[in-house]
């Protein structure tokens, strides 16, 4: 004789939605996964030595500026703040220049200004280069022809000459942000070329074709599928763009076309050569900016070298 359960009654031993047992969270396994990821990250950093060394060098410059601004009066970076042409001493660790500025305060104030020029110009250049490179490489046709023509012509023109002309046309005193915009005028050319080349090869891959067949629009394919895969490469391109922008700004500033009133590293180099510090034997005047620029460029180079292993499939190795 069969028993049919009535509506609203419960069958002994059955589980209702409200009585379903909660999933048991294995905290030990979750902690093990986190520990394994952290261990993999440490192993990767140990193998990819240039990346942590470069990050440490850049971090040292940031800490130098941040901590130094808390301990040193930045008003001493103004002219006539201290006695002129003083060698390094306990009171003036970096010495002073001919304008009567404490070179330690000048370095602390000038390092973030130089980094700001590089970051602004590099971000603008990579952003514009990414947009143009993806549009030209993915859609092709007349758009690709126009973008490729502009890039080819722009790269054949001496960049320093164009930047000098742009800087000279600004009749009033140029500011740090204006200096960054001047450098950014040509910072997009090389990123556009290399990103377009990457997109041309990527758009023929099977997963991009599957995304197209699934009904995604061209912009959705670019934003949702292609950009995430190129993100490590874009990060490496940004580091290279920042390095190139800093170098270009220092070249302009060394010619006296930079922000005269701002104590950037490039303007410090300009005042060194303007006052013939090397000939006069004022070695402390040019030593400080050269050392900081050396740390900056070597740090950016090592970070770019470390990111290249992530961005370049030929160099990528499993952890």
C-alpha cells in the first residue's frame, strides 16, 4: 500500500528549501589558496629580479620627496634662502648653489615636479596612442591609412625641434603643467605605432573571431576582450612613455625652455651649465640632480624590463 504525501505535509527524511544545510566553508583550504598565491608571487618576484629592484628605486625617490618635505623647509628652495656656493656640510647636506638655494630642498621639491611632467605626458601619450592604435588596427580601411600616415610623418620629424618650437611660442613663463602638455604633443606617436601592430596580430586570433560571431560589437570586442589581454603590454608602454617624457622635458629645460620659476631637475641642470658649475669646481651642484636622474631612469628601465616578461609571450615563463 503506497503512501502519497499530502500537500503541505513533509516526508520524513526529506529536505526542504529552508532546511538545506549551509555549505561548509573550508577556511583551511581558502587560507592555503591565499598562501599559495602569495608564495607564487614571491617566487615570481625572486625570478624576475629587475622588477622589484626597479620598483624599490622608484619607491626610494617617492619616499625621499614625501619624508623630505616633512623634515625640510621647502622655502629654502627659493633664491637667497641660504649663503651661496656652500659645499656640503651638516647644515647643508647637499650644499647650496649660486642663487642661494639649499640644494637638498631643491631636490626634494624638484623630484615630484619632474615626475609629474613625465606622468602627465606619458598618460596622455599612451591614452591617445591606445585609442588610435585600437581603432586603426581593428577597423582598418581609410581610418588605418590616415592614422598610419600621421604616425609615419610624425616620427620622421625631429621631435626635439618640434618641442623647441612649441615651447618658444609660449611667450609667458611656462608652467610645469604646460611643460607636460608640450611634451605630450609628440608622446602619442610611438605608442600608437606599437599598439596598432599588436592589435593587427590580435584581431586574427580565434577568440576574437568567436567574440565577433557571438554578436558583440566592434567596440565591445575591443573593450571587453582585447584591452584586458593587452593590459600588461600597455603598462610597459606607459613606463617607457614616462621615461621618454622625462628625458624630453630635461632636454628642453637644459636649453632654458622650461619653467624658470620651478625647481625641477631639468632646470637645476640648466642653472648648472648657465653658471659653469663644472668649470668652477662646484661639484656638489651638479652631483645631486645627476644622481637622482640616474636612479629615476635606471628604476624606470628595470621596471620596463620586468614588465616585458609579462607582456612578451616569448619571455613569459610559468612560475
